[in-house]
């Protein structure tokens, strides 16, 4: 067995990529801070019941589980930081007004979320607690767009969905939990033949609405079509109005490319609008989010909440590459206080200065320097490296 091999879908981040990831992390966190979002750092491990509270079955399948040697209780390695931030808002901050929180850290997935996707994403995101109106949905989506632009992604669009439409139909027609779960599954996979089969024993009005949902995908006219053909229940009308208002308020920030009323991602987790950002030429979403007003109740303190998350490694892979600035090579002279002072001066100006340790003349090219500190007329000058 080769001892240096890593598990499948787990990999090291080497210097060039690590430098880009860290620079992007700092840039995005600085952006969040400038908008009033405070950084929190939840632990990597928690008791399993706390980690999965209110999140539904999907996150349970993604979570690595192990036994705590101290307590004997079951622990989980976080697969998503958002529930942890919700716990912090509910139990540790105890604020009654609006709380804006952000985070950045590794999560671990028991299974990869797709082909060529790592099982250890570097998750970064922002959450807004304490406000239930569409204004906070607009704020969080606009912040997501700014973060993507900070990553160098200019051409993008946002897709909107709303779990309230499907949920409203299920509640109105009192569909049992097992069939609701099956309908959810086939709607997510856009499996129309199976959807027709599952809906066959339901009330005709519900059948018609369910078979219509996969067709309600497209631009602004889709909302008018939904109002015309879906049952005129208040909860469905409210969901459509929220989507319309969000798209209108985001105008000038980003285009809402389409509305998708069969998009139920995170159905057991989200409670309202869900959204995804897409970059030109890429098939998969580069940022995901939505409203999740209900999971705070599982922590004993229900709070309205909306937020989004991104994978830094995915962003670095698709954002424009910025070549690293070459460094300056400095001779090894530990007793030269003037040289040491000059090196510190250059480093304080943002330059990379690397000490040329003895015995490695043949491998200097690996250091990535294009200049050198040279003693000229009694002072240390930066000159092109010969």
C-alpha cells in the first residue's frame, strides 16, 4: 500500500492554489465585514443531534459519524456550517434584533456531491437573522453577487424558486408524509412519467397543479402563468409575489434569469425562496442559498433567517487566474542589520523577500524570484536578477 495516497475525492491544496484560495477568502470576508457581517468560527465536530437538528434527511446522509471517546455519545463532522451558525444565533448571541453573521471553513461530506467534486469543500457564506421580509432576501442575494464579482466572476445570473408553492399544495390537500416525500423526489429529478403515476390517485385539482410545476420554468411570464393556472391559495400567491418583488429589487444588481417552481432543493431545510447563481459557460451553480425560517425553532428559538454559501475551491477553479507576484532574492547575512532593515521595509510594502540559503545555487529558479537585493555604493538596492 502506498502510504502517501489519500482517500477518494480528498486531495491536498498545493501552494499555487492555496495562495489563490487564501487571497480570495480574505477578499470575500473583508467584503462581508464592510457590510456589517460578523465572523464566527464554529467547531469541526459537534454532537450529532445538534449538528443535524432541523436539517432533514439529505444532510444526515452527507455527515461522517464517530463515537466520542470521552462521553460515548455519537459525534458528527460538519457537512454544512449553516446549521451551526443558526445554533450560535439562537443560543449564544441571544440578540432580539437583526444579526448578520459570516463564516469560512472546511466541511466534510461522506459522499461527493458530483463527479470530480471534492468531499472536503471550503465553505464560505453569510447569514442574516431576525428579519422575515423580502428586503433581507434581496440584501443577502445582492451580497452573494458582490462576493462572486470579488472573485472575478462578472457574467452571471440568478435563478429563483420557492418551496412554498409545493408545500402549500401538500398542506391544502393533506397529502401524507410518505407520498409527499415521493412527489418531492420525482419533482427534483424532473421525472414526469413517475410524477404522473404518483399523482394518479390524488384529487384532480392537485394532479393538474403537480403536473404543471415542471413546466413553470423560465422568465418573468412564468409567474403570470402560475397565477393563472395554479390554485389561488393565499400561500401560493404570497410565494409568487415574493419572487416577483425580489427580481424587481435586484434589477440593476443582477439579472434573475429564470423562475423554477419545481426547484425544491433543501425542501426539508428551506422554508421560502431558494436561489442559485450561475456563471456563463458553467453548468453547475457556483453559489446556493435560500430562506430557512424554521430550523431555529429546533434549537428552541425560532428566528427568521436567510443566507447563502459558496465553495472557495470551486470559485478558485473558475475565476480568472492572477499570476503570483515574483519575489526578491536576498543574500544570507545574519549579522548585517542594514540588510535586515531593508528586507523588513520591502516586506512591509507587500513585497515577497526570500533569503538565499547557502548551498542551493542550482535550484534558485524554484524560488520564483525575478529580482535581487544587491549592495551598491553602501546601500542595498533591488535589481533584476541575473
